[in-house]
């Protein structure tokens, strides 16, 4: 049944949306421009690094193929990211929770469909982060750095995660994560007609965030608050303060006392897996508060990672405010007065800010108390075992099978 739902979602969008989605079409046009000898950065909406131009060349050469392969590939990549998130927490891929969780994301979380419809290359980050954190939980920090670096070379969305390597003092892995996108960008820039346009056109555009079309969809406080009369300076200050607080909370979560502190090889499925995931999620949410632009589908980079840990009693997902934050993103939910297109960003801003606040508070609370918040977490599985089938409600005296 799951395969039918995923396939139907991808083929429906392939039938309705040309060019593999509006955002994907922007990158393909940039590749077309390069093939014609023009600068890809002449389009101010092309906000990617030079490596993305070469990555989009196959689509530019065979556009009709991309119309089907892009939505199918995006859905497949998001499913792969969910699978890796499950393995981080030691959950079996064939469990009911794994199947129902992915169905919930497809049918109950509107940004999932938005990302597939747009064909946005955020999907590279949505699959790269779970893969990288799974490598971290297996002690393969250098491989994790290479995965993060490869994603950044296409779209620099995962740059904030580099702080995780700084927190862990994994300097070699950090070097790999920085070197990969630098090398790819330099080599790609050598074949572009005007590579400096990224710094003279694209970067100023990102820093100003003055595009009226983009502003309709931005969810960061710096973009939304001025629309309700808050001075732009104050709105930017609120975003920056929120980002700084998020980084501090991520640091507290990473340094929370526990059996994992100082461990060279954290294990997937153990309590330290939650520490890795929640630290990375806090760093990304902090960046989304400050980022210009910041869209609803960015949440797919962190949300599957958090949801996959729901089987543990010490998970941030167990709190009611976590779910309150997601309510506006339920398909069919009507927020009176905020439902029209120019106001869509208010719903996204609510979700982003409340979710960020919940994760930040959780990370700070764990760091302050020196252990999990709330009831004790489910014991980690023995070697070769899986917690796929165990779950416990807060206050429950024991766990029971969850096949």
C-alpha cells in the first residue's frame, strides 16, 4: 500500500506539473543558459552554487525525461531520508511505525507535497542530513563530512550542520565537509562564463531579501513581522536573537552529561542518537529563523529526523506543543483570515517559530538537567537487535511489541 501511495503522489504531480516543478525549472534554465554560453546568474532567482549548474545539465539536454524523473526522484529521496532517520533511532524499516510514519508525512504534512510539486533541490539536503547523521552514529565522521559537503556543493542549506563537527572537535571531518564544496565550486566556476556573478548578484539578493515574489512565501520572522507593522530592524533583530539562542541550545544539548559524552563511536538506537539528532535539528532551525529566504519545505530537512525518534519516551516529539506547531500544515486545515495566498507565509512562520521554540527549550532543558527530560527512555537494544518494535507511553510501566 505504501508503494502505491508514493507512486500515485509522484505520478499525479508528474502529470500536473511541467518541467519537473517551478524551482527545478529555474536550475534547468540556468543549465540551458550555460549551454548557450550565457551566465546562469543572470536569473536572480537562481540561488545555487556553480556545481548545481553542471548537475542540471542532463535535464537541460533531455527535458521531457525530467518531467517524470524529478517528482519520482524527489519522492524516492524523501523516502530514503525517512529510512535513514529510522535507522538512526534503531527502528526497523518494516515496522508499522515506519510505514505509518511515512504515510503521515505524505498525506498529513502539506510541505511534503509542496516540495515534490516545486522539484526544489532542498531534497538533496533532506536526504543528505539523515545519511550523514547515521554515519555519525556509526562513528564514521569523515564519511559524514563528505556527505554534508556533497549536499552543500549543490545547495548550501546544510552549512549550519558544520557546527556539529566543531562541537565534536572532529576537525578532519570538518575539513572534508568544507573542502568538497569548495573544490566542486571552483572546478565548476572554471567553465562558467561569469562565475563572479554569484558574489555580485546572487549574494546581495540573498542578503537584502527584497524580492516581492519571494517575500510572499518566506517564513522567517525577519520577513513576516514587517508585514504586520513591525519595523524591519526590530524584525531582523528578533530573527538574529532567535538564531543565536538556537545555537546556544544546540551546544547545551551536545554537552549534556551522559554516558555518551567523550564516546568516540556513538551507536545508532541508543540515547546518544537522540543527542546527535536534536543537536543537528536545533542548528538547522536556528538557521531557518535567520535565513532569507526560508520556506515551509525546509522543515522536511529536520522533521523526519525528529519524528523517527517518537518511540522513545525521552523524545521531544512526546510534547503537545510539538504537534501544535504542525497543525497549520495539515492539508485541509483552514486558518480563518490567513488562508489566502499572500498570507500563506504566516502559517509557515507559526510552524517554524513554535517548532524551533519547542526544540530549543528541549535541548536547553536536557542540558540543564543532565539527562533526558521526562520518563526514562527505552533501553538501547543489544548488539544486532532493533527497537523497531518497542514503544512506551509516558508513565507506562513496561513496553510491548510494536511489529
